[in-house]
C-alpha cells in the first residue's frame, strides 16, 4: 500500500524534518526560519529562487503544521494513489511554483495598487506552506469527477467565505488561482489521454 504513494511519504517526511529543524514543533524560533527560508516578492527579485522549494515545507506555527500535514497527506496522497507518482510529482511542483510566481508578480502587485488595506510592505512579507500546490491538486481531483462544475463552484464558495472572514493576500490568492490551474491542467491531461487512446484503437 505504501509503495503506491512514495512521493506523498517523502513530502511528509521532509515537512516534518524541516519544521523540526526550524523549531516549529516546539514553537521556538519558527519566525526566524520563515524569514530565512520563506518566499516573498522581494526575495525572488533578489535571486533567492531556492525559496520556491524551501518555503513549501515550512509552517508559520505548530497548529498550521498539523493542518498542513493532514492536508498534504490527503490531497497529495489521493492524487498520487489514483494518478500515479510521476504525474503527482509533476502536477504538484509545477502548479506550486507557477502559481506562487503568478501570485507574487501579477496578483500581489495589483492588490497593492488597488486594495486600500494592502500597502507595499506586502511585497516583502515572507510566506510558507504547501497549500498552493495542494489546492492545485484539489482542482485536478475535482476535474476528474463526473459533476465537476458544481463541485468546483462549491470549493470556490468555501474560499470566498474564508476571504470574507479573514483575507490573506498571498495565501488566498494562491488558493483560488492554483485551484483553477490544477482544474485546467487535469482537463488538458484527460483530453490528451483520450485522444491518445482513441488513436491507438
């Protein structure tokens, strides 16, 4: 059984180790680790591209770590179990990185210009977590369902409720964008597979 989800297991092990070393599990020093390894608009502009990966495995605090471990286990695990390891790896990493860059360099600067409560300091805020790629996989899993459109609308509604209660410019934008990136990517992959199968008949 475990042999079917090696990427998920590896991902969870790296998450646990990274947060253990960062002090997140003992609540000692996680904020300094976030600034050292997290991702921001400014850090990418300064050339710290490794943060696109390092920030994925860290959490701001212990309760976030618990939520993200559970989230990763379920979402990455289900997608890998049903679609295979290499597709799960490629889908997660590509959506997480592309989605993060789009948020940091397209959406966030726009919010700074247009949203009265968001100033230029947001461009230097460090973010961490795996939820961008995770929501991408949610979108991909939704695209595999028979009633994909009502389910997609329901997930969008849940995101809007969270935004209404407490808006996080980087995280909430990433969740919404990556949900649709994953949905579109899976639709394209399914269409390609169908054409390939039809050509082989």
